[in-house]
C-alpha cells in the first residue's frame, strides 16, 4: 500500500517557558502520536515579536505545509502571518491572535468572555459594591486586550463597582512583584484584584501579603491548570478565590491542523469553553484532571506496547526471510 503523505507542521510559539505552554505542547505531542506521518517542529520566540517574525520566515525557507502560531503581540506578528496565508499555506491561530482575518482556523478560548465571567463573578463576590484593581497581561497581546475589554464591559453594568487602577505586566510573576506594591500603596482600600493569569494572581497575593492586605483583598486569576503551582491548587489553598478555566488546546489545534491537511471539513472558529473554578468545584476539577492524566498514561503505555510488538513482528519476518533464502 502507498505510504501516507508526509506533512510538515511548523509551530511558532510566543514563549515556551511556563506550565501552561508546556501543557499545550504535551497535548500537541499526545495528539501527534496518532499521526506518525507528520513531522512537527516548534520554534520558541521567547516573548520577542521580532524573533517570532524571523522564525516564521525560517519556517517558510525550510518548507512547511501548515503553520500553527500563537502571536506574541498581535500587530507586529500580523504581516508575516498574512504572508504565510497568502502563499497558500494554511494557518491555525492558537490562543493569541493576530489583527487579521487572514487565517484558516482559530483554536482557543473566547477571552472577552473570560473577562466578562471574571467581572460577573467579582460582582457576586463583592455584592455589587467595591473597588477593583486589574493586573493585565502584556500590552498588545490579544488575550490581554480581550480580557480587559470583557472585564470592563461586565463591571460597567454595576454602578457600585469601580475599576480604580490597572497594572500592566509581561504575563510573568516578577513583573507584578515589581510594579504592584506602589499601586497598592496608593489604593490600600482595594477589595478585589483580577489578574489576567494565575501566575500574576499568585504574584498579586504575595504583594498583598507583604503589605498585610491578604485578608481583605480577594483575587481572581485565569488558566486553572492542574498541578502543584496551578490555579486549581491556588484555589484549594485559599491563595486566590477563583480562576477562570482557559484550556491550552494543544490537542484541538493538532486535530484541526490534520483536518485541514487531509482536506476534511473543519470549523474556522474553534472556541474552547471557560468556567469559574472556586472552592465549590476545585476538588472535583482536581480529581477529574488527575483521572484524565492517568488515562493518558494508559494510552501511552498501550502505544509503547504496540511499538514493541511491531518491532518483534518485523524481526520475526526477517528470520523467516533468512530461512526461506537459505
Ligand atoms: C501562558 C499564558 C497563560 C495565558 C495565556 C494567554 O503563556 O501567559 O497564562 O492565559 O498565555 O495567551
């Protein structure tokens, strides 16, 4: 039988240095193991949009059949992604968008909705009255823009809720430790902090603790990862009050890419749903993700077994061949 066509997928990742991106990659690799005919390469732009542009150009030179991209910042990365698309190479945008409609499919959460849900949850927690501070993701990255827009929209429905301060970050905890203390000293009466991810939320908690504010200030994060420093654990430990689930979507991205490459029907917008994780459901979420992890390990063991059996089979074929030739 004819060998299956080989596909080359290039993945341009804005950063690969945190647990959420690691979970994304693990999901991709798991899904890719079902498509041995695919060669997959990742380039890590390390939060540098100029580097990301260069790396996508490298992909074009080396040759790819499909690009998966998480744009570090929407604007600067848009022209090169449009160029890829215009050359007829399908583009799957994963999590962080460009500013353009020129892409084949999107996989990821609806970040306006993530911000809105955070706003409604905050209103419930504060009984519609209080002062709110927002710790935003990196300026110019689409989730930071959209989470802010959704959050502000939701708060606007409650005249008793005021957004009194905003702090920009680079998505990582040290930037909060550096910038938040000064702002919080100016606004010691803040009741709630919405941080655009759980790493920032943990940083916000640490700053509140330094200033003796950790008992009064409630914190909401985003991501809801399982694992030791993940958002689910932070909720269980009472470090943050809630987090909005934001799935990394690695499996879904590869599945969509394969549909496109195999010319099967696919959806252009593949929105991964969000939900509030708080003390009422954190344990359930934790048990569920642990069970999922165990199932994934079972699948891996089965695949290894299958590989071993194939190897035995082909070596037996060789023995038969040698015997027949003798
Ligand atoms: C991981 C991350 C997540 C966040 C997402 C937004 O790199 O910072 O914490 O939800 O990117 O793109």
